[in-house]
C-alpha cells in the first residue's frame, strides 16, 4: 500500500474583537509519498500489517493483525511475537523463522494500520488534544488534525518521542537525552515548504507542542489596539510600539500613560510620560514580553481605573498582529 501525504496549506489568522480573518500562507508543503513504514516504528496490539516476501506467496499483499496476546499468526512460521518490536526487528525475526523454508529470505512490512493509537498536540493550536491515527502521518498533517496554528503561535514547535516507541531520525533539529528524542522545528520554513526535511513523520505516542509567541500589547487611546507578536530575540521600544499602533488618538492623554506588567500574579503599573518620549525630552524604553502599554483619555480618575482593568484582559477579544 502506498502511503501518500496530501499537500497542505496553512493560514495565519488575524483576530479582531468580533471576528477572525485568515489569509493564505506564502507556500504550501509539497506532497511526499511513503511506500514503507518507518523502520523504528513500534508494533502494538490490534495493529494490522501488510507483508511482502517474493518467495512466499502466502505473505504477498496480505494483511495480518497483532492479537491481544501480542503475537501475529503467520503462514509457515506460526505465531510470532510482535508487540514492542520495531518494524526492522520484526522483519529480522521473521526472516530467521523463514530460513527453514526459504533461502535468503527478505520479508518486508509494506504498510501498517494502527489500532487505538494516539498522538498528542498541545500549545498554540486551534483544537489541542489527543488524536487517533491509523497510519504514520507527517507533521503538517498532524497540525491540520489539530485545526492548524492559532494566530498567537510562536516561531517553533517541539516534537517529542520516547525511546520505547523508537527514536527520531538524526537531524540537525533533533537532540537526544535519556529516554527521549526531541526535534525543535522552526515553523516558518515548515509551512513554506522550503525545507522538506522539517516535515518529519509523526508516530503514535508522539507529542507535538506548539510554542506560544511572546507579545506586547498596546491599548487605550491608540488608533490600532491589540497584541503585537515579537520575533525571536526581538525587543520593542515604546516608540516602535506606538508606530505599530499607528499613533495616538486625538483624545489621548500621553502624559498619563502606564506600562502594566504582571509577574507571578502580582501586577505592577509604572507611570510613563509618552508625551516627553515623543518630544525627545525623555529616553525611549524597551517593553518586556507581556507588557501592556496603556494610554488613557482625559476622563475622571474612577473611569480611568475601570479602563485599566479592561486593558489587562488581553487574553480574549483583542486583535493580534503579526508582522
């Protein structure tokens, strides 16, 4: 059976307080085909395999299922233990059994259908959770199962595989530690398809975690309110953030601005005279991730406090902008 991965295109959305709009990514991953399962894939109970051995007609293009006792019943050789064995280990064990009947056997598993096997997808995806898969899937296909990336997705994702289920292939993105292999995949070239080696095969029991982007927020009397995604190792100054927010509204009170920051549940509000910064009379400062620049309007103090309380509710109903 030929396992073919369909072409995928992903979308970055831009949310507004009332809607979410989407625009196509610059490129889509080209389809890739896999005629063989991954050699370090591990067999489990209920899995169905298709075998090929040119000198054993009873094997060719026939399917066999792993029984509840962990074995597979096969022509000529009888029952053979399968659960916990990788594809390559099972093929080697089967060849050893076949040597009694065939000279120089080369049995091959040509496809696998999984039974009750899941891959977990968490982080900044639209529908995180555990997804059942019946055959190996590409990383892009798994992201598609989880509804694609959220607009606040960061610049990388992490694919993790425990050694008991096999190891990730050696790759510049992959690191190996005690009992685990991990691949840190940059998202932009993965989605654009500029580096096909990033579109790794995901196996049952793998975990995919999409990082959330670091952001700063600009709210209040600004022409463009919202969260602004930071690039890797990027810092935004107050002046640059004001530029991204397209400047102040006419009713703004820039001399009474604040930077709001919350750490471990403790919120701090630092007064900031944006007017002096704009006039060059005060030094520009850099925002920290999750900082909120709040520019009030000329209203009574009680209303201003209410406006600040509304400003810190940045998790919902706020536009997020990618640049």
